C-alpha cells in the first residue's frame, strides 16, 4: 500500500530539471567518443561529471532507481544523442522501457522508464524550446558561454593535451550544462513544460479556450472550432498548405547602388562601378537610386491570427462556386499567364509541375502551357487571378471545401502574450517564450498524421548501435490543418499587398519583409504595432543573388559587422567565441567579397586568404591570421561511438525548398 501511494505521488510530482552537455573527440576517421560530460541540476546547481559513456550509464541507472521524474535538457540533442546510443541500448537491455520520439531525424524526446518504480529520465532538446545557439541561450539568462579548453575549434586529438585533474578544464562543459539547466527551469516556471515551443504554445492556447485542467476532447467550445479532420480529408486539404513566400526577381538580381553610396566611394571605386553600369555586361546589375528600403511587418502571424477571418468546424463540399467572402479550399485544374506589368511571384509546390513546363525548380511561373491540378485557398486563388490571367479546364469538375469563418478567436490570446513579450527584457527567456507562443502556435495545428517510430539496433557496417526509423500513420493526432493553411495564406496576401503597394519594383522579399527600390509608399500603413510595417534598414547598397541570398551594405566604408548584413541560406554565420566581433567560417568569404553572392559558385576552403582591408584589419587587431582561415562548413558524419564534424563546401544555387517552404 505504501508503494502504491508513493507511485501515485511520483506521477503528480513536478519533474526535476537538469542541463546535460558533452565534449567529444575523434580519430579523424571512423571513431568518436565522449571525453567530458556534465550534468547540472537546476534547482540547486549541483554538478556531476564524467569522462566516458560508462559513467553516463552509471548516473542514469542511479536516477532510475528512484520513483521521480527527471528531465535532461541537451542543446541540439540530436548531436549528443549520437554519443549516447549505447547508453540507450544498454538501458533497454537492462529491462528499462525505452521510448524514442524523433521528427525528420531530429530528437524530440527519448524516455527511459523503470517499470518497477515508474521513475524516468526524459531526454529533450532545449533548442526546440528556445531556437538558436547555446551562446544566445546563455545571453537570454545573463550566463555567458566560456572559452573552450581546446580552443575555438575542437580539432581532432584536442583532448590529449587536457589536464583533467585541473578544475579549470571542467568549467566550460559545466557552464554549458548550467546554461541549459537554468534557462529550461525558468521556462518550466512559466508553465511552458512541453517538449517543444510549438507544444508549449498549443497547450497554452487550449487552456486559454477550454480552461485549465479541462480536456479539449471533452470541450464543446474546442470541438466546435477545431474538430478532428479525418485522415483522408486531411491529405486532400494538405495539398493547399504552403509556407513563406520568397520573391527574387531575375531582372533585379545583381548589385544595386544608391546615390549616397556613390558619394561615399573613392574616385577609383566610383569609376569602376559607373563603368560596370555603362558596360551592363550581365556580371553586375547596378543602378543608382535615391534610396533602398527594407521594410519588415511587425508580428505577421500574430496579426493574422488576431485580425483576419479564419476557418473553424468541418468543411462542406460543394461544386458550386462560393461567394467571394467565403473561406474555401478549391481543387482546380488551371493554367495561367502573367498579366502585363505584373511581377511573376507564383511558384509550384510540386516539382512535377516544373518538369511539365520545362522550368527549373523554384523558377517563378510566367506562363503555363499545360493545365495543372492543384489545391488553392480562395485567398491564393484570388491573388493568382489578380496577377495572372487564369483559365480553368472546362472538363475538370472544380470542387470547393467551404468553411465557417470567424475573426478574433485568438485575439485575447495574442494580446496576452504580446503584453508579456513587451514587458520582458528583449532577448530574455520570457521574451523569447512569449514570442514563440505568438509565432509558433499556428504551425502546431498542422501536425502531420505520420509518426516516426524509432528503435535502437546494431549496425554491422558501423560496428555500433544506430537509430532505425519507420513511418506509421497515427489517425488520432491532435491537429486542425485548415487553421494553419489559412494563416499562411493570409500572410502571403499581406506580403503581396505590400509588394503591390510599393510598385512591384522589388529587389527581394521573404515571408514578412520586403526590400524595394525607392522610399516608403503612402499606400502602406507604417507604424510600430502589430500588423503594421516598419523599416528594418535603409541599405545604401545591396547585392541580390537569388532566393534567400542577399548582402546589404548599411554604411560605407565597411569597418565592422555593424556596417554589413548577410542573408544566405545554408551558410552559417559564426563568430569567434573569444572575439565576438570577428566572423569565422564560411560567411567570411561573402563578407570579404559581397559580389560572390551574385555567382553560382562553391564556397568553402581549408586555407582561405582574406583580401578586403577592413576584414584583414579586424583579424589582425584581434590577434588572428587573415591569411589562413578555414571557411569550410562543418557537417556531421556518423561513426562508431558518435559523429565526426567534417568540413564541407556549399554551392550557391536556387532551390525549390528555399522558394516556398513546404510544410508537412
């Protein structure tokens, strides 16, 4: 009887929060291993450390003998869990219950449960609660990252030179674990106790609507708005689900220069630019402009969820075209031609449609020669008809899934978290958590019916245990896809309305920002509150190289990172931990020569030489060598015992996944 009472209490007990971190080494070929680990308990900051996987297993087993729930948070847990594969297998082999939840190969939860005591250890990824790197997480709680014992980069064999009896050697790994522990405890203290930020926001919304302690499945209010969509219907409606819209007009790719930039140049630099403009040889698209404006909407998704009409309930199927005010998803077969004077913005979601038209993946559509079957919201269909002449296949029976609609369902929820965000120090855990509750909640409604079922198995080729994943359909998943479909559709509408208002003279735009030639437009509502547009920057030059690839020169002459801003998908923007104003890694090549972003080239060298005066000076002033910089991109390779990070190159090219992000 006493045991039953104890177990009952443990189920209700709050979990004990820890931060866990590893430092690893490798032989550069086929083996990697843990050389340091630290576990920090958040409530009292007690520390445990070890030097190998065996000691991790001992600590896990010790905690599993209790009837308490323990949550170990690891930042970017997928990496560390590769080094813990054997620990998970050994726990399962010892009779503990092992549950592994991964999505798209990334660890969400790994739970080890003692069936006798019901106590458990749950591994979670803190980066799924607060996205970003560990350095930024430390800043959010005023606990700075330390300098690693092996220097900036953990090169092969670094651990051979470490004195493990010296307490200084352990401060780095302990601090990393401490950052995670403290940050995650602060999140749990706010009530954000789920494994992911989207899970936190979804739970908070449910409780906001149905009341704390009530089950949404039994709530008439929740079921009225967000009923279960059958698996088959979800599959049909999901074809209309698209993410952020990205526009990079081919005719505007190149180097754009304002009059202010020309004035700031030396005579030699100005002559070179003017000569290239006059030559117009295609290597550089340059033009002199009064100004360039980079506008950014304040809280796009929060504004949509607060103000725009959104669907609720189960849809009604009809073959009669609904009114223009209705919310519906249409299954159509169409082809279309760009209207005169309009900028092509539409991109196919399906690669087969590109092949049918002979277009490259991601290329904006100007004219269709063939009919294409697709699913579009009424918002997307109206936008398409606004900028294209659309022809419907007369032999195809267009059907419409029509929804009831209502605006303002989420307004109080959005207002609540906006107040918390605005009253919290910018960049703090509370600020970032509130921001996540506003921006991420809609995406959780689109959770797919497919689960990844993962087990630990022996791999003969690797000589180690590996994660094996299979797909299973979970028809009981808690979601309501139409909500996410229309939130993103409204966001695209708002973006394109802004683009249209500035005259379509667009250099680049992406999801909730627009960069265009000339000043702000009197047709746009500017301000500093939700849903209005503000100016992000007024760059004096911009190098526009394609989808999610541009470099803005904010001031001339460029003397530091404050004077230049790089956006380039697939290129990490790392900074030296000892010299946080100094860039390192692949983006150094783009900072050194911004014109590279205009070219379809391969970045990444093991021994790159910096050529620009400002960047050379920055390196020399900080005691670093500008003639020998490793600009390769570190990518993981699975080996026995864990993973090895290897330097890889990266090719600048357009990609469909950058054009319209497909959401699953």
